[in-house]
């Protein structure tokens, strides 16, 4: 997942700098606690420039969610977990990759859209929908490999590729919450270990699972 980067006033235009600032500041402080002034200061732009590009704070939140989705789509498309020939190994490699990028400060690895939607799901339907597009859209990228793994390994049960794909995101988003609650990234990695074990059990391969 994209890491935080230092805002460089010489890079890009005011709109892009504001979106970079939103990505980093909101993950660190939350959407509600982040003011327009905070974003302008982090992006090194004027309030006039802000309102030239975004009519409101919610408008920036929607754009930030859409920008996050575009960035993470490219990031995960290039990730190494797509390499294994066996689709189940690709799914397990995805979980391992998600665990491997849980490092550094919590604000650096946690999810922008997950952070925002927890705060505004009831007060800003437009931001909620933008966050939902990102989260459910990413989950959907796992469905083909999960379905192929079900077919290859002849696994049946009262679940679908779609439901397991969504469950992976439930665990990952919950892992970020646990890391925040305990102020400890190891709690998030622990959750990913249990997700790995759960998937192996579904496919009859518990002997290779690892929990901590």
C-alpha cells in the first residue's frame, strides 16, 4: 500500500498536493479532526487555492478516496503475489504480502478509506460510497483467484469467492483498528497470520498455517 511521502511544494499542482496531504494527514489524525487549514498547511497552498479545487471538505474527501483507489489499484497490480501458478498460492501470497507491508508508523500502513468510512458513514453518504467503491473494488480483484482455487482444489461449502474476498478485507480493516487500539503494528500482523490459517483450513491445508 502506498506509503506516506513528504509533501514537496515543487511537485505537481495545488490539487495534487492537497490530495497528497489528505492521504497522509487524515490517516494520522482522522477525517473529522483534520481541518481545511491543516490540509492547506501540509500542502503549502492557500485557502483560496483549496476552494478553487474543492468546494468543501467533503468534496476533497471524495476525491481523496478516489485517488487512493487509483493508487492502490496500480500498487497491488504490480505486487509479487500474482506470480505463483497455483491460484491458492496466489491467494495465500496476497495475505503474506499484506502482512509484509504492515511496518513503520500506523499512519503509514493503515487504510485511508477505512479510516474515513468509520468516521463519516452516517454523516456523509457521498464519502461513504467513495470509500465503499475502493474497499469493495479491491476485494473484487481477489475473486477470480479464489474461484479458481475452489475449482482446482475441489473445495465446496456454504461460501462464495465473493464472500471470502470480502472477508479478507474485513480482517485487514479490523487488523488496522486493533493496531490503533493497542498502538502496536504487531497486532495487525497477528490478524493476518490468523487469516492465512483460516484460508488454509478452508482448503484443507492447515499443516502449513502459521499463527503467532
